[in-house]
C-alpha cells in the first residue's frame, strides 16, 4: 500500500510541475522600472512578458529558409481557404436542408389542421344527423300513436 501511495504522489507531483512552471510570473528587466508604462508590442513589453523572439530582416535570413516558409505559408493559406469554402458549403447545405425541413413541417401542420377541420365537420354532420333522426323518430312515434298513416322519409346521411 505504501508503494502505491508513493507512486501516486510522485505521479501527481510530476504532472503538476509543468503547471507550476507555466504560472511563474515574468521577470522585469533592469531597463524597465516596476510599474512603468510600456508600449504594448514594444521589445521591452514583450521581454517583460517572457517573449524573446525578434525577427531578423529578410536580408539576414537564409533564402532557402525564406522560400520554405513562404511555401508553407501558401499551403496553410490554401488549406484555410479550402476549409473556409467547405464551411460555407456546409452552412449552405444546412440552410437548404433546414428550409426543406421547415417547408415539410409546414405542409404536415397544414395537413393536420385540415384533418382536424374534416373531423370537426364530420362530427358536426353526425350530430346534425342524429338530431334530425331523433326528431323524425319522435314525429313517427307521435304519428303512430295517433293512428294515422305516416309517410315521412327518414333523414339521410
């Protein structure tokens, strides 16, 4: 059990070291006084934040390296343009499919509303027929009680 605890503690400490290393505050340079306002982007401002990169002029760089960098930048730009085009096409396809779905949903909603209206009309017609049939049956029963001959036709559907 103690070996496991020791191994687990060691693993946690090793995993935490990069996090602690990244949270170290940047060192100030002797040229800039603490609290002095530095122009953002200036070399002193970058140095204060731990940046040490400064690009050399094109004349000081290797022409083969510049050509390779330009080629890589062109490839990256081409891939970015292709990805942007794919994203535009995907968005257009999504919008087209979304419009198709909305049209289909509207059509189905209209069909449902029509069906409900047809059911309501059928229910109203059935209720009207049942009222007319009940009135006819009452009239026929009264006619039979009176002993007369009753020739009234029954209501039709």
